[in-house]
């Protein structure tokens, strides 16, 4: 084809046949003429310019394609691993209390729960939820080996046996979080089951927990060996200051949630396995609800797809995302209610008094608050999350100090409800302008 | 007294020294042979560290990497100045995406990013930044310029994606560059950003070498992507905007072939700025005779620009007429083209090519691969001056290729050129050469002589030596001619590669 003779009438059918539409602009037309019709560039450009001068002025409305949803995480496997470990650890309460006394175990748990949650939130924020974060964590060999020892040592020096136990429990639980994130649930579950079996055979409970802590630490160190090819390589990191700040905020949120767990004095963590098992309904329901939130990212994007930039920013953007959140919340509350009812029925069989439906409801609200706090944090509202957690923990502390105890679990209920009430409107607000939230917060971290 | 050693900052984009390919080989050759300069390499790369594939000589060093879309965060602003320049997203949108945007305004905005790197992130995270961006985007979409067509109406997801891309443009502009005497950019896109800013700050001379034409390749990728109109619009306008800034800032634009120069002139560059420096190859002394095993060899990445699907169809048609022929394709499936790679395998299976067409994977001995060939085949829809064709000519093998970029000028007289996508025409040419080995060998030797005459490695190196020394302020130390661009093709109407009626074989009729 001789490009010199290529008038728009001849060029247009070639271009449209190749594209299946009118060209976007003269450059697109020229590229098509050159690449698929072999027209020399200088002539293709000339023909394309003439072609565009005659093109109709019709605006196409673009509807973006949604990315493919991420592969579902190993929710069932991780959930089962979590379930087994919670039940097993609940079974530790009696042997530990028999061996160390109620007072030491209570003090240990009062420290271990907030500390564990703080470290879990902080680690997730700094390493575990970051792309390549496991590799970065693996580089901290010294901290991985010495950190657990230091935690136990500091606890021992400060609080004696209670501190030792607090340190060991913290090390075991936090190590378990790392192993689950590393897709190593089996070693962790085996360690916990072996420890539970050892306690059942009458071995010294503290020594068993010590062994569990050591084994978990070694498993973490082994799982994060730097030469492991399955760990994703990491970009050079100049972001430590930012991430450290984020991790600190997340750690504080974790502390707040931990305090909410332990500040309610009507909940005893030392009366056999039942109090710990009371966490089970809300914990399992929380996992189920959170699993549904994996659809949230696509739902947010679906809310933006097809909404023209010419229109107002809030037209229906939030609906798909809010639907996902509503389902997650309903899952959490519904399953908590069902499992709690089952637990109340089973409690007499377990041989201990139930803590009452107030405690179970309180744990349920706490799980709801955790879900919503985590969600708001991931949407970039971590400062407001801190405020909500502080307000909730403060409320619980006030209820405990003022000895307001109309029924067991009132502190948990009040704290959980307040935190949920504070963060839910913020979530709705952020999602109602989700284009801005996505553009300025989620995609520019 | 010895002359001072000049420092050259070479910026690359997804190529040297981390990815094998024509541009990387060219960088390696240039750096290796121009040892009188101190080379500082600054690659712009995707996140996820890759091993370096090229060993740098002692006079070259990597001076950092600019990772785009990485998790690496920029420096934090000081406590006294927390806010960013909220107008930054709007400025970049208006002038990078606008058809007639101001290149000076972009350079000024990028310069601001470099001077205040900590303010880039706050600017893009701010409410005002987002709203300013949306307003500027609406302005761009409402532009009516005849040759620019009617922009599509983007949706908010496309807008948010574009916003993030502009953020990374600003982040790239904010990256520091080392002191240098010359800037050498290897593509008129992302790799030009740090060099353009450096030039604005220090008035350092800037050379831009274009192997392909950045804008053209961005459009080709967009056309083939199947993306929505808004996504295509954003990608192509951004590429055009980046190229316009690179062209405006460059003191010399050095395409590897005249065909690219015509694109560059068409994109508005003053022809006086353009100096064609063709790629070159070290020419083997004498070619060895072809094996006469009816082997067709192709070399190139398995990606849409190389149009491997056409190559498979050519093989299918060739094998119907010459069942004893065999095709060997050397080249990797590049990162991000896995789906395309799978589609090639599917077509291979559909066409039942079996062992007659083998994917050999990457090769570090392209010359050896060409020696095993009777015919070299290339089906690309976009090329600059492909090294694979020069390698075939170096081994005295005839070339059957699509007539894109600089291919027709190179292959003239020593091969057959057909329009892109013409699988029937390409297959007929391959069959003809396989059935006439004497003719193929004659064309191959003619190609070898042509390579010696026009595309010798030394000419390429001396061309750059002269250019770089001149820009560095030295007196020219070479008389090697640079080829100024002709605004219109000087010759060869009869040999137009795209002329389906006239040019069955450029080489055969030359």
C-alpha cells in the first residue's frame, strides 16, 4: 500500500477494521497504519492526522475492568489451627493454676494478653502484612533469637514466676502468629498439642510452657531462615521510619484491645478452661467474619467502576463495600450467638459455672470492635482507631474502678459497644468517598 | 597532562543491567567500548529485586535504583512543614496528559519534587491534591483538538489508577541523581525523568537514544491490551507526555534508525536535534555456509510486540508446503507476559506444530543460534534496529521479516520484507528461500557485506564517542559521520516495505 495515496477514506476502514472502533487519536491511527498495514511512519502520521479531522466527536464512556480477586487465603486451615490452639491453651489454665497459684496466673495473663496483642498488631503492621515483610523480618536474626529470651528475662526480673509465665505465653502466642503468617500452621499446632498433652500427664506446667516457648522460637527462626527460596525477595527499604511509626500505632491499638480483654474484673481467666473457652465463639465468629472481608477490596473498586469522573463523587460508591461489611458483621454476630448458646449448654458438662451470657456477649462485641478497628486501620484511619480504643479501654477501666457490676461482662460490653459505635461511622464516611480513600490513602501508602 | 575523565549518567528503564535484550546489549557494548568515560548507571525498575545480568566494567558503577510502585516510602517532611504542594497532581495532569500541555510546567513541577522530595507524598495524600487532580482531569477530557480525537469519559477507578501513576512519576522526579558531566537516557519515558530534572537543575547536556519509539510502543501496547478506553487513554497520553518532555529537554536525540527519526519528527521534534546513530555489530570475518537443514531461526522475547502468534502461523503455513522444515525460536517469556506466553503455547498446540517448532528459551549465544539457521525469521510489529537481524546478517543468513521500524532499511538487498501480520506472505518467502538454498546463501553473503559496510560496531561506537565528547565540551576526536535525519524518506518508494503490490521482496528486487 502506498501511503502517499492514503486519504482518510482509505485509511479509516483499515484502522477501524483493526481496532474494531474509531481510533482514540491520530497517534493510535498512525501506529495501526504502520504496524498492521505497513505504511511508512511519515505517511502514516499524515494520513492519521487527516483521518482524525473527519472523525466524529463522540465521547465514549469508559468502564474500567476490575482486577482479578486475590486468591483466597488459607482461611479454613488457619481457622482450624487457631481453633485447635485456643482450645488447647484453654486447657492449660487448670494445670497452670494448680502449679503456680491463681494470683500468679492472673497477673501473668493480665500482662501477656495486652503485650501479645500489641506485638501481634505491631508485627503485622511492620512486617507480616507488608510485601516482602517476612524477608525483612528474617533479616533480624538477632532479634528473633534474643527477643523472646529478653521478654522472658525482663518478665522474670520484674514479676518473678508470673512475669516468666507472661513472657513465655507472649513468646508462644506471638511466635504462633508469625508461623501462621509464614504458612507453617502444622508445627505450631503440634507444639501446642504436645504441650497440652504434657500438662495432662502431670509434667510441671511452667516447664512445659517454657519448652513450648523455646520450640516456637526455634520454629520461627527456622521458618524465617534467610536462604529460604519461598520467601519473596524484598525491595531495598528506605521506609523504616515510616513503618516504625505505623508499627508503633498498631502496637498501641493492640495494647488497647488487650486491656479491653483484661480490664473487666468480672471475667476470670483462671477458673479452669471455661473462661478461655468463652472466647472461642467470638474468636471463631471473628475469623469467619474477617474471612468475608477479603471481598472488600474488589467491592470498593466495583463501587468506582463505571462512575464517571464528571459526576458527584459519592453516587452509590459505597454500596458494594458496605454490603460486604454488613455480611461480615452479620456472620460475626450470628455465629457468636449460635456458638455462645452452644457453649452455655455445654458448660455444666465441662464442670464449671458459666460466666453468663453477659461475658459471651461482651466477647462478641469485643470481636466486632476488633474487626471494625482493624478495618478502619486498613482504610487509613489509624488515628481514629487509637482514639476509639483509648475511649473503650478508658470506659472499661472506669467501670472496673467504680465497681459497676450489674452483670458479668458489663465492662466488655460497654467497651466493645463504644469502640464499634465510634469506628463504624468513620468507616461509612471513608467508604462514601471511596475514590478519594483509594487514591490518596490505600494506593499511596 | 591527561584529559579529564568525563562522567556520564546513563538512565535505563526495565533493561540494563537487569534484563537481557537488545537495549541492554547495546548499553553493555557502549559502556564497555567507551572506557574513557566514567559511567554511572541509574536504572528505573519495577519492585522485587532481580539479579544483575551484566557485569559492569571497572569504569562503570550502579549509582542506585529507582523502584517504581515499590513499598519504599519517601522521606518524611519535617515537623515544621507537614503539608505538600497540593497543586502538584493537577499540574502533572494538566500538562502531562493535556494534548498541548506545557513541557516547561512539567519540568518546573518535577524540579520542585526534587527540591522537596518529602512533600510529594503529602501532596498526593491530601484532599486538595485529589480534588485538584479531578478538576484538571475534567479539563483535559473536555479538550477538543482535531488530531487528538474525543477523549473518553474516565471512571473513578481509572482516575484513581492514573492518580497513583502520577504519584510515581513525581516520586521518580524526586529521586536524587549524582554529579555528572553528561546525561544519557535510553528511552523517552520514565528513565528520562531523573535526567530531565538533573538537566533543569544543572544545565547538564542530555543525549536521548531511542531504540524503539517510546510513544509508538506505548500505543501498540495499549491497542493490544484489551483495556478499557479510559485506561488506554491514560497510558498513551502519559507516554506521550513523558516523551514530549524528554524530547524538549534533550540536546541531541539519537534514534538507531531513520524510521524512528520520522516518528520523532512527526511528534514535533526539530529535525536539527536528531542524529541517527545506527546500531552496530562486530562483523565476523567470513560467514560459514548454511547447514541446509531447512532450519528457520527466530530470536526475541515472547511478547506482543514481537508478534509470536504470527510467527507460529507462518510456521504452520510453511510446514504445509515444506514439511521437513524446522523452526527454532530463542527468547524468554518476559515478566508480565506470562499470559501471552501461554497463548503462544496454545496456538502451537492448535496448529499441531509439535517438534517442528521448538521454543528453545533464552540463549547467550545468538551468533551460534544463527549459524544453525538457513533462514532468519522476524515477525515483530515494532522494532528500532533489531540486533537479531544484524546477528543473522553477521552469520550470512538471509532474513525474512516484517517491514517495521528500521528493518526495511537494514534488510534491503539481503532478505525479504512483508507487511506486519502477513503470515501468508512471510510463509511464502520462507518457503522460497528454503527451496532455493543457493539464492538464500547469496542473499546471506550480501547481508554480511552490507553489515560490514553500514552497520559495523565500530561505526556505532565511534558515532557515540564523537557525540559524547562533543557534548562534554571536548574537541571532536572522531570523524565518523553522524547521519542527520531527512524529514522525508530520501529514496525507495519502489522498495516501500508496506507496498503489498510492488514489493514482494525488497532484497530480491534491489
